[in-house]
C-alpha cells in the first residue's frame, strides 16, 4: 500500500521566515510593509502577500515592547486585530493602518484609550471611521505630532477641531479627500498648531466624472500661511493667487507645493504667484501644478532658475507650456528624478532630449499624450537615464518599436509593471 500522503511545509516555512523579518529593533518595531510611507512599495511582503496577512500573523507578534507597528496594506485584517494591539501594546508610539478596510470606531477608540504615547497615526483610507473615534483619539492622545486621515470621508470638522484643540504639537496633517470638511476646521488647526510643517487639504473627489467642490477658500490657505510659517509641505486645490502670494511671503522654508487646478479656462492662479514662490522659497524641491490653465513658461522658468534643488516637477494638462520651460528645468535642475508632462502637447524632442542628457538621476518620466515626441527623445532617455524605473508614453503616436526596445534593453531598473506597459505600447505601435 502506498504510504501516507506527504504535505510539503516549505511554503509555510517561507512565509514564517518572512514574518520573522518583520520584527526588528529587539521587538520594538513590527513592520509588515517595509516603509512608513503608505505609497511606497513594500520591501518584505508583496502587495498580494500583504493582502493575505491574517489576525494570528499579527497578534502572535504583539508585546508591551512594541513601539512601532506598520500593517499598511493588510486590507483584510479584522477589527479584532487592532483591538488586540490596544490590549497588548500600551507603549505604542507609531501606528500605520493605511487601507485596513475593516477598521471601525470600536477598535480605534480602544487604541485611544490605552495607547496614550501615540505620536504618529495613519488611518488613511479606513473609510468606516467617524468622528466618534477620531475625537476620542484627539482627546486621549495629545502627544500626536503626525496624523494622516486621507480618504476618511465620514469625518467632519468635529474631528479636526478636536485635534486642533488637544494636539498642539501637531506638525503634519493629511486630510486629503475628507470631503465633509470645511475651512472652519482648517482655520482651527492654523490657530492652535503653529508648528505645523505639512498640510494636505486636497479635499475633492473625482468619481465617475463628478467633482465635489472644495470648501477651503483662499482666505483659509492665506491664514494657514500666516499662522504656520514653518510650513514645508502644502497640498491644495482650487485656489488663486491670493493664497499662494501669502504662502510665498510667509513660508520661506517651503520644500513641496502641490496645486490641483480645475481644468477650466480661468481658475485664478497665474504666473505672478508661482514666480513669487520661486523667488521667496529657494528650498523648493517638488512642485505639482496640475491643470492650472493660466500657468505659462514664465512660472516654470522662474522655478528652474531660482530653485535648483527641484527633484520632482509635475505639470500635467498645462497646455501653454513649451520646450522653453522644460529645457530651462533640464539646464538648471540637474538632480531631477521625476518629470510629469502628460498632455503638455506643445513639447517636442528638444526639451525631452535636454532632460535626458542633463538629468542622469531621472527615475520617472511621464509624457503621455505628448504627441509631437518622436523616437529621438526616447532614444536619448534610453541612452542617458540608466536609473529610470518608470516611463509612460501612452498615446505618443509618433513613437516606434525601436525606441521602446532601446528603453527595455538599456534601463535595467524598470519595474515589472512598467516593462509590461511598455511591451503593450510596443505591440500597439507595431
């Protein structure tokens, strides 16, 4: 008779081995994701593996020694897991629960009750949370300095006003896509948290073509700028020169500015305020101006000449930009790593070739719908940008297989997803 069926334990051992690598610093850190930034790729577990993390995988690691816990991307963890964190980790200081979809007010309130040493909390995209738990967190965790609530759409001004009142040491706040907020709560933060250094209030939601109007006005942003002069990172939308002039005048340490326009002919934001930022904020390293239709080459040339530290420039859907501005960036910002000029359809090979030749640190280039580009510029990218990880060239109709093949052959650091995308583009242009 055949012997008993042998079931291999190798997959389990591999999984257990990975889990063992998650605990570091003598048990003080449990990090499933590999980075506290929720938008960066994990270094230990893949996105698929993260989605498979279960209650027991986490709970068996919890002890009073744990000070930092990162389960970013572990989407299917039950609420009971977070409740267990509250019971077992009273000394917790940093907690990242990004996209933990089952998280509710019950477990978050338990965290607030027992984890009084919390300084950093990320519950972005935990869409079941309401004011009930966030007010509790604010009232009981007064040491919080960094709070990410992005995408928690049930939260209202009550939560943010409670944070402003009880967490005076706050330095970073992300309420992007919290669409029930108004300028009232942001004004409270400005008034009571003068050490604020990072603020994301891009509140709109774009779903099925519908845009929920932003309720944060120019006056609100101007007030933040005046009350919080240490501001280094600011992400806003639907604002005009009034707000950005105030930022330029008061926030001279600004390093990152992101402005989402409304894709309309006159949104009130002009070159005048962006030029002011360029002249008053020399430390600027990252600039996003999306669909700001009144922005011209003047803004980008001023930024290029006055802010040589620029490493990231995103100016998609700005149809007035030409080779002049992007060539100025190439000439002055040699450490550029990320360039997004999607749908800037006045650009030609001249500027993109200049970027390729002068910016060898480039890792991400997005030129979709720049339909004047030819193989010449992309071949220059392939030849000069060996660190490239992402290239997006959708709807660049003049490209041929030759330049795509050159990029695939010469840019060894391209992500697998990028290689797949470029292969599809190659097939479509063949």
